[in-house]
C-alpha cells in the first residue's frame, strides 16, 4: 500500500454511504444514462475534452438530489459543472433532470469528494466550488467528521484559480460559526463579506424547497463566500 493509500484509508470521512430508496425513474436513469453523465474515478480526464470546449469549471460537493446543480447549469450554459455525490438515488434524480431538460454541461462523480479533488482535479483550474447544506454532524463527538477542516481548506486553495471562490451554505448556526472560523484562519482566501462575517444568498444559488420551508418557520441560513487571493 502506497503512502497516499494509507492516508486515504486512515482519513475520517465526512459521509456515510446510505443507499436509500431508489424510485423507478431514478433506477431508469442509473441504468440508461450512467455512461453519458458519470465519470470514472479511476480515469484521469481532460475536462476540456470531456465537455468539448474551454469553459469556466465549477464543482459542487455533495449535491444531494441535484436540483440546485441542474438549475445552475441550465441558467449558465456557458459554464461547465462537476457534481460529486456518493448516494445513488440523488445521482439518479440528477441524471433524470439532465436528460429531460437537455442539460449538457454537467458531469458526475460517484465518489469521495476529497479524493476526487486530491487525485483528479488539476491545481489552479476551478472557478468556483460549492458546498450547500453539508451534513452538519450536530453531535459534539461527530464534529471531527465535518468536511470543512484546515486540511480541506488548504486543498480548496490549491484547486481554485486565482480569483476563484468557495461558497458554503448551512442551516446549522454552530456549523456556520465553525466554518467561518476555519476559513478565516486559513491562508490564501479572503472573506468577500463586507462585514467579515456571512453573505446574503447570491442569485446564482437556487432556493430549495427545504430551505424555503425552513425560512418560513423562522430558521436561519448562513452563506459563506471566500475568494482565492
């Protein structure tokens, strides 16, 4: 086993693979559209050749059911998007949307996002990285599983282009405060908030049904945007 493989095997993962219920439509998409939209985590790709053009590249980590990613890609056909998710029902849901709406500027990895960034994303190549509503791991003993940690921030800085940005959003105030502290303590990125704190939701981040329901109940949502210097 190589030193890199040892590091990967020992790292505390920020997710647990939960299969979940797969609908008939999601299964149809998994069976028929996988080769069209999904990338092999063992292959080294030139993303310009994958998309057939040279366009700004954006990556969403843990896209859930893919609604936000599909909306962003449809609204920005001049940009290319990589989505990373480990839960197959969400991948099937996104592929179904891509196929039905004729969205061609999205590709998907079904794999650990940290490993994809470490092994498959070229340094200084990404215009924007999104992390919307990651698992907050609310129990104190599970905080070590939260994905936004100092080593993760260092990795983001390496992969972002100068002027590129990292945008995270959460509805857990404790996690928002933790992310703000970790990101602010890192080097190579600066907070774009004029207050040095949180940002208003940008227009490009779609408002999800879950988020709308929470806001109507008075729940808070915190957006953080840090730009590579």
